[in-house]
C-alpha cells in the first residue's frame, strides 16, 4: 500500500527518537520526518548516510534506522530492508529493528527470514503480539498460497494506470458505478507530494455501458475534488451522501487527516464539509464507512487509549452529528494498524490489518459479530490476500464479487484495482427416463425431495432427459414415474466439497402390461439353485417391489427348446419358486408373489432392444424351435440363451389399497 492512501493520515505514527549529535542536514531530515514528509526525509537521510564515516557507528546506525522507517512508510520495501540491515550491522540499540526486518521480509514473501527476525525480537520482547502473529502468519502464508480459496482475482487494467489507484467503492442501486482514488494526472506541472513523492489523489469514476461493460474512468469534475488529498469514499444507502477522507497540508506542522461529508445535488458532488466527530483538530480520522442502515459510521483513528497503531472505531449517527467514538475492541484491533473498514451489514465488517496473522503487509479480514457481541475474525487468505498490501474491499450488494486494491506484483509499490468473484457452485443431477428397452419416456416425471427442504417435480423432455439443481452435502430421494409403468426410486447424497458437480442418474421403468426379463439371473446347470452372481439383480427386484408397494407380480421361468416339455416345466417351476423364496427372505410378502414355470412353451418374441443387439434378429421374430433350426449353430446357441430367461409381470396394482 503506497502511503499516499490518505497519506497524511496513514503516516502519523512514527516513533521519533532523540539524538544529541546532529548536523544541519541531519536536522533537516529529522524535521521532514517530524512533519510527515517521509519521501523527502528518506532522500536527505540517504545523502547524510553516505557522507557519514563508517567509523561513526552509532550515528550511522541511527541514520540507517531513520531512513529505513521513512522508506517503509512510503512503501519502498527494498530500500527499507537494506537500511534496516545497515542499522543492525551498526548495532542500532533498539531491538525493534528485528521486528521491522521480520515485517519487511514477510512483505516480500521471504517467510523463513521473517520468522528468524521475529524470533530474535521475541528474545527481548517475549510477549510481543506483532512478532507472535508475524510468525503465525509467516507459517500459514505458504499453506494458504498452495491451497487458495475459490475466489477468482483479476487485475482490472481498464481502471489502472502507471500511477496508483486504491479504495474502490461501488455506487448506485445497480452497482453500475465505481468510485476510487488515484494519483494519476495530465498536469505535467502538478506538484509532487513531499510525503509520498507522488501527486495528490483525486476521485475518479467509471460507469457501465448499456452492455454492462465498464468504461474507462474519468476524473470527477465535481467540487468535492480539490488540490489536496481525497480518498476512501463511502456512500449512504440513498446515494445522496458521501463520506470520505480529506487531507489538507500545513507547511509548518503535521499532515492532518479528517473525515469530510459531501452531498449530491443536481447530479454533482458538492464541496465537502468536516464531520463533527471530535472537537479537536489534532486527532486523525479517516477511512469512513457508513453502515447500510445508516446508524453507524465506522472509521479509523490514532486516538489515545487504543490498542496501538491505528484502530477502528465507530460512532452512532445522530441527525447531522455523531455520538461518542467507540473502539471496536481487541478482537478487531491489535498493536498493529487496522484500517479501511467496510460495513457490509449490521454484523459483518471487512477491514485491513498488519497486526493479525497475515501473508505480509496489509491483509483483508472478515469480522462477524456473534450473538454474544463478540467479533470473530478470519483472514480472507489467498488469492484475495498476497505478500503485499491488500485493502479497501467493496462488494456488489449481496453477491460474492466486487473490487479491492493491492500493490502485489508492482515493483514501485503502487496500488492498483483488482476484481474478485466467488464462482457459484453448481450441483446438478441429470439423466434420462427410459423404458426397459432403453427408449425415452417423454411423459415421465421425476420427483426429488431433499433434507434441505427441496420438493420438486420435473417433467422429462421428449428425449426423456431431465435436470435438477441441488445443494452440496445434502441427502435426496428421487422417484421416476410414468403412466403405465412401475415407479423407480433412487437415493443420493451430494458431496461436501466446494466444487461443481454433476451426478448422472438414468431410470429404466418397467411396463405394467407386459412381461419384463430380469437380467443376470443364473442357476446351476440343470438345477433350480440360484448362483451367487444373481444376488444383485434379485436385490434390485426387492427394491422395485418396495418402491411399488401396491403391486403383485408373477415370477415366470422359461427354458430353451431342449428336453421334454414335462421336464422343462418342472425345472422352470422350481427355478421360479427359488426366485420367489429369495424375495420372501428379503421381506416381500408371500401374497404379493406367484411362481410359474413355463418351460419351453412360451418362446421369446424379439423386441427393439434385442434387434439392436443381434444383427441376425428382427423385431417381432418369435424364437420357436422351427425358427431356431434355420439359424447357424452359433446363432442357435444365442437364441437358446435368449429363451432361457426369468421374467416378471404385474398381476395387480391395488394390493392393500382397499
């Protein structure tokens, strides 16, 4: 995060050290640092450092540390790291140099080095929350990077320039306008800030066109923009009030940030006026976020009595004024900096922090208020967060999409705008409803009932297809039905994984008015004993009968043409009874089942499915002995096998109804 983000506000807190031996130029650097002109201070410190003899170790260590602090605050991490290392080499007496080295190494993704310096700092400051959380973040960051969340993040080059862009905020009932701050300018003579080395920031705005495409951003020509710094806009729910951070400049003293309010009139944002949150002009305030219900204004301050660094506060909105400042407490605030709050609703707050365990620099966090009034804070992890500064998030209403700012992958440390979106998880169940000959049943219906409350009836299309959208990690019961067919049920539990999934379930419905072959029923040769491989098919029969509790059926066994009729009928009867006995053992009532041995008296008639399977047979062919004898020996064996079958047919559909 470039420190020009509401520059004067972000750079107020630098521990100023006393040193007795100062040259004139060194005193110039110290004065620049005192009033917050860190960019110019860093440049002067660098010149003084090069002119200072290495023999003056204490002075060199002092200058190196001060130079490092200024570079850190303007986000020149590379120079800050080198300067801190020089301070350490010259035995700078304050152990804070180890903490700072841990922070800058963490910010560049050098996590083992960061941990080393955090641990060195803990030797003299064993209770340091910043060092403890720094180690935790440096340990977890590689894991988060290897296992990112499902958010998709894209750099928005449509909005970005060679300068900096930050703190986007969506506006409008359709979220079709985006406001943000930027230091870009067409004025070649624009004054460069002594604080950051960049131009002051103004508001820019982009709109969507009629096709929903974002247009190139334009400078907001309204009076709300001034020669000074404006940033971090937040809008009331009616769209008529803008709260924002405003920084004027005082050549004689500290740069002070304040919260200003602008009102929209005649399609323009008027000149801002100071929000009366505090009476004094010394306390720095910034980064306002108005709650959607308009009851509270959240903001950041360095007010006395906080937890260290910058804290997030809120104040109740009372008419045109504000109530007492309320610190959000230790669950939110740390000894580090908590900034850029975004009140999404009454119980959800997003903010940026370098004090909680993170990936480096500022990370974006989500805080949820529970029923006890306690904030539960979670890191948004990669890819929302990176080893750089990530902050200033805005959402498109209730959708898990929007924009944020980050300086990731920018060698100069400039901030740019990124989009994010959590892709919707789509879980479907789809398939076909066929008859047993695998032809679609176009008037079929599929009803699905789920533990999540889903109770939906879907009509199959002409091709027999259907599709239903489901939720993850839910149990469902499905039933396919059609006039003239038996029902078929299916149970499904969707997986808990956060990923798109499509389950395929095809139904094959048995007709009520004609026999149906039970596939894969096998007996021992010349006996009625069922073979073990018949179990799966018979268990499916039990399920079918349970799915259709008002049906009674006949189990009919058929043999081939070989052997006498009397022998084949007796064998077939025993085989049919074996199937009935299995079904009874499986819990089917005896009075729902009849066994019938047909022997070889009812040859099979070829249907469409068999015609597709056997090229020497046609639909309607009856596999009589005379027909079979006209076939080749190989074809005769196939025909005999087709005749050897077990079938069921429906006898009644009103069992136990009356």
